[in-house]
C-alpha cells in the first residue's frame, strides 16, 4: 500500500493511457483502477481484473491498454485466461511496444512470453527481497513495527522508549505479573485501577501511539513478546495457503514454535525484564493454561471443594 501512496509515477503513466486511447479514435474509454494496492500474484481477490474480464466477455471492448503485462496479471492463470477471452471477443491488447491480436498465433505467442516473464519477475523479486530481509534480520537491524515501550534508534538499534509514561506502564504490567502470577489477574487489576495502556496503530508507514483501556490480548502480547526480555526476534508467525473457490489464498498470523523462528538474538538490547525472567514467565503462562491434559499442572480455578460424606 505504501507504493500506492508514495510511488505515483507509474500511476500517472497508466492513467495517461486513457488519453492515448482517445488519441487513436476510441470514442469511449473506461479506466479500471479497482486493484490499486493489490498484488497481481493471484493470491488475493482482484475486483478490477474480474470487472475487466466481464467487460471483455460482453464483446463491447475493442482494446485493453496497459503499460506492461505485469500491470494486468503476474500469474499465468489470470494472464492466459484474459488472453483467451480477448481472442474469443476479438479484443486487442495494447502496450507501449505495440498492438497485439490474440487471434493471431505469433501475437498470442508473444503475449504468452510476456506473461511468463512477468510471473518469473515477481518470483525473482520476492526471492531477492526475502534473502536481503533475512540477511539484515540476522544482524538485528531489520526494522519492523515495535511493540509499545520500544523505538528504533538512528543506528538501527532497538531501545527503550524515552517516554517515561509509556515505559512505566510496561514495567507496571511485568511487576503486577510477578505479584499476581496470572495474566488475567493483571488485566482485571489494570481495569479496576482504570489504567490506560499504550497501543501502536499503523497507517501505511506511519506508526502512532494511542492510549486505550486495557484489553486481555494486549496484556498477553506484552508478556509473550521476547523483545521485552532484551531479545531481537523475527519470523515468529507464518503464512498458510488454502484453496478458496479454486484459488490460492494466504492467511497470516499463525504462531510458530520458538525453534522455527527465523532469528532470535538474545541480549540484543536493553529489556524491561531479563531473559531468565522472560523464560520463567512463559513457563508460568503455559502452566496457567487450562486447555491441557488432566494430569498437567495448571492454576487453581473457582469451584466447589471436595467434601467427605
């Protein structure tokens, strides 16, 4: 999405195609920009592409203008499907290199090659980007959105937030967890004391800290996050791909076990607690979970005591 708001030159070139179509005599020009900010990899819904395919099927479209094949699709399925529809409807495909008639064998071959190159280019860029990201993360310098209580220094190092109100609130959460021994009790105490919690909100590339009433998941995120124990951790969640209506769809946010994390650098920066205390907290949180086997250790819960008849 940051490309949509920050890199505007490509958008201008695409919008200029409307003028180019009018200049060669097309009486009616329709601009389809519903897919701005959406990947053409085929892993997310693209209402603009579906609208384009429907218009081509109607037989009323004389030509489809694009600055390159990658602006229409970056996966072979969508690209070849569009070419098939254009061939059936007699619709031309026009880019800066020329006009192509998908009904002609040579033009269809060239369009197929362009689509394949576009798909390969996306895979190559993704592979190159992931390798560069992981290399920087292994040094503890890859920037990502930090949880409340931390900020990035000019030297790409994680440091404690200089705002004492924020830092004191985070320290209070850990102090109360040491005292009460339960994340839920910490949450209830914060509620009863009417203490606001810092929450990071992100809008594209701008991160803003807001104060909100405490939520249970916010307390759990603080207690589970290894950054508060002075460790740089990256790649703690994973994506999963599933088939929805015949198409691949990715879902993110699935937690991975610690041995599957991409990077874990202990003693990387000053933390709110020591790594030893972080480990003890994780053990206690695990023991407090009740969705476990009957013989496993767990925290006490309310209920009637056993009595002898």
